[in-house]
C-alpha cells in the first residue's frame, strides 16, 4: 500500500501525481470510481470493457445451455 498527496484545484478537480497514475494504470479519459466512507475518499480505476473481458471468468455457460434458456424464455413470452 502506498500513500500519495493529491491537490484539489479551484473547481474541485483532483490532481494525481504521475507515479500514482503509472502505478494503477490511469490514462487520460479513463473513468475513476469515488467511494466515500465517513471522511475518507477511496478512488478506484473503473475497468474498461477490454479489461473486463480479459478478467478471469467467474462462470461458464455452454452453447446448449444458452439455447435451452432461450427456448424457455420464448415459451414464457408466448404464454403472456
């Protein structure tokens, strides 16, 4: 864990040191998630769609399972 001092601009902009940006991989245009906890502010880099797709899967579904589920949903919609 590392600690950094950030500066706040006149309009509330938060300026991050280059070392911090490099450490967590922040680039211009990236989105940051801000979480408050009492008087604490936690900043997290929001993952891009590419990063989410590259993450380890938490579940797997076969093509047949998708077809079965789709069939069930179609039947349910037709019954309405």
